[in-house]
């Protein structure tokens, strides 16, 4: 076993075909972080002139000449092969020690379990304990099975299987989500792909989501090229007015009918409570539609050519699509822009070379009353996604004396 430096192309050729592949372990992501003052190295493990593992490592100087390293969603290697992992980690630790590294952090894409929206286990990795013990024997310290977002990368993510027909995928959406999509379309919301990826015009919709600068997203576009895509939701204000008026008038007819039934002296019977309930529901809808109609009319005056109300950025890597960030204008939250955008992406890539849509972080808590992020979970599970639980973060101390000194001088870092 020996360590070898890889070219970005050699690394991509190896990493793309692995079950542990992710956009974090690509040369495109390496180039991206390099533009923000992080150094990267592409390293391979070689046996008999054949690659048996690889990773891109990012590092920075933190203490005198000593460095801190992080391998996001790596190392890419066969974790089921205990001897291979031990041999590789021995070589890696020895190399990092010579190169003045203090600490190495990894959070590999090793799946512990897959669950449905209620937390029922669909798949449990029978080798997870063996893999965990082996990494500990290699000197790694596990940082725990967190349920929220305490780690550098989320330990729980939602993922949708795209290997189905769009009719099946639509049927598998929750009833509430299907209604939201129909409602958004009726109001005149359209989803468009921006081939130029003009992030400047939508940045105000996502700027508070990940605290990344506009420059970060622009550099992402440059690094991932055609694999980075921007979609935006644009409201056709003319259709919004027309449909708001139509919905109001239609509901007004229903409301008038219910009023006439209630006021009819000849109407008696046990169904009166149902009629009264329907009338109250209709009153609420009528007030809501009237409000939409007023808002729509004002919007048409201000934005006769329409207005962008939502945006979503994705990255394609390997056989997966990754949701990077999404956002919408809260003033138009009734339009459900992010719901419709995700569906249009699903529609476009169903039954394609991209087999999965990674919807990003969720909380690993499945009892609603205990989950402070239940809205986030509900939204992502509403697409019939499953929860994927990963093994979590590990730290490997490379130089114990110097790391202890560093920690004593910088306890908060």
C-alpha cells in the first residue's frame, strides 16, 4: 500500500464510480474551495499499481506551521474491507504527520439506516458496528450520533428515488403537496431554467439561507459548469389577476348557495351542522381569495411583465442531483414557489441517468412533538423521499503533543 498524488481528472475518474460519491468529492468542489483560501490535495491509495481508494482533502494553517485537514463526505474506500482500511489509514497518518498536520476530520457517506417519514427502518446496515470499530482501531474518534445539525455536514438527509415514471412520482406525492402544485400553477406561477445562471438577480431570495456570498455561487457556477443549474419561479401577474378573480367569483357562488340553504325556513335536518361548517369554511376562502385579488391587482400595476418569487440551485454529480439552496419571497408564500420548482426538477430528471434527488438536510427525529424542525421534515417527506442516516463525523489526531498545545492556546477553535 502506498499513497500517491492524483491529478484532478484521475481523481474524478475514480470517485465518480464509487457508491460513496458526492459532489463534495469532486475536482469541481476542490476548485471551488480553493478560490476561498482553502488548499486541496488529491490523494490515492495504491496497491499493485491499482487505485483502491481516493479522496480530495482540504486544509489550512491553524497554528505555526501546523495544519488542519478535512475530507468532506470521504474517504472513498471499501469500508467493508477491514485490512484495506487499516493499511490505508496507517499510511495516511504517517504521511500527514510528516507534513505537519494536527488533525484530520472525515464524515464518510456510510449509510447506517434508511427510514420512512415515520422513522420506520427500511434498511439497516448490518456492518455498521464492524466499520465503526475498525475506524476506532485506526485511531479515529467518533463525534456521536447527532439528530440535528451539530456536525460540519448533516448526518441525516432526505433522498428521492427518480427511477420512476412522472405519473408514479406525482401520485406518490402527499395529497397536500399535489394540491399546492395545482394551486401554484392555477395562480400563474411558471418555473424556468436560467441557462446563464444569473445568480445576481435571485440572490436576494437565498442570501440568508447558507450565509454564502454571491461570489460563492458565481464561483460554483464557474467550477461545476453545466452541472450547476439555476431555476427560478416567476409569477405571471396577468394570470394571477385573472385566476384570483375566477376563484373569488366561483367561491362567491358557493357561498351564496350555502347562505340561501341556511336562510331557507323549509330546511331542516341533521345535516345542518355540516352546512354551517361548509359555510364557515367558504367564508374563510372567500376572504382569502378577495385578499389575493387585491394583491394581484396591485402586482399587475407594479410588475406587468411578471415578478420572480423563488429560486433553486442544484448540482448534478455522478448519478445524483443535489439541492444546494432554495428560497422564496415571503410576501408570496401562498404561491408555494419552492414546492413547484422541486417538482419541475423531478419531472425533468425522472427516469434519466440521474437516479436520485438529494433534497438535503433533515432532522433525525420522527415524533412531531419532539422535532423543532418538523416543518422541514414534512416538506421533504411530502415528495415521498426517504431518510438516510449516515455514520457521522470522525476526528483523527495526527500529532497529539502539538494538538494538545494548540487546544490549550486556542480552546474555542
